[in-house]
């Protein structure tokens, strides 16, 4: 036997080394994973919070824009429905005075021309018959001839508005315009603003109706949401 045999070390026990290594480094590894998970979770939570705040901000802006559109249309409606000329339209027998009717038609032309928000501006009597109607005509407002006026009795916006009291306003759902019983093409999304009208003796005589271009409201609504940031805007009804 070699004289060096007694000085030779035993082969290392790999299992013991592995256990020792795990005993030292496993807690550190687990702690590192836990810290990493917390950091990532905090980062994700912060990012999600930022997204939510941005979306809330967008929704707030959109809601304010819609409120402003409704307020502007309601203001125009109040001017038409409660003006002195409207109150003077009917004589003591309840018949429209032709001269006053002509003056009102010119007022409707003015508001259609300058506001550019309404596809139609109408005065409808208590029987549902249009007595004044101005069509926007793609930017060239015109008074509709008497022989082309229509009866709207039975349409929900007439019946619902005629039930209202003085000072109340009807706002319709966003829907498509209908002419002569058929959906108008190309499609025209509409919101109808209407109010009852009264003569100088406070007798209810009909309604004033504004057909508001719904596309204008929708354009502003969607333009205020940035799709590049993953924001999808939706406008929902009460259902």
C-alpha cells in the first residue's frame, strides 16, 4: 500500500452537498420569487389603476359632451315652444293665423341654417298634422310645401310629447328616421326633442319637434376615446 493512501480523502457525498446548498439557497430563492411576485403584482395593479383612471376620465368627458348637446337642443326647443309668436299663432277659434304661421316658418329656417344640428324643425297641431316643417336638405334648409306635410298622430314621439305639461321636454331614444312609414336611406340616426305648445289662453295646441342629427353626437362621443390605448367606447340605452 502506498504511503500516501492514508492521506487520501473520501469521495464527496453529493447528496449532503445538495442538501446543504438547498438549505442555504432555497429560502433566498423563495424570498426572491416572493419579492418578484409582489413587485410584478404592484406594477400590474398600478398599471390597471392607471387604465381605470384614464377610462373614468374618458367617460366623464363623454358624459359631459352628451349633456351639453342635450342642453343646447333643449334651449333651442324652449325658444321655439314658448316664444310670443307661437302663443299668438292661434286665433280665438283655435285656427292658425296665416301671417303668424309664415313668420314662424322663417324662424325655423333661421335656426336650421345657423345651428346646422337639426334634420327637421316642425310644428305639429293637436291632431298630429304638421303645419310647419323645415327640412335641412344637406345644408340648404327649405320650407316644405303644405301638400307634402304629413300626419304624425300615433307616432310615439307625438303621443308622448302631447301628454306633457307646459315646460316639460321629451327626449326620444336614439333611433333611425322614418319617412312615409319606411326607414329613410341612407340611414339617419336621430334624437327627437319635443315640447307641447300652448296658445295665449293656455290651451294646448300641439308640439314643436326638433330632429337632432344623432350622427353628430356619436362622432364626438367616439372621438373622445383613444382606440390606440385599447379603449373601446360604447353607448348603451337604459336596458
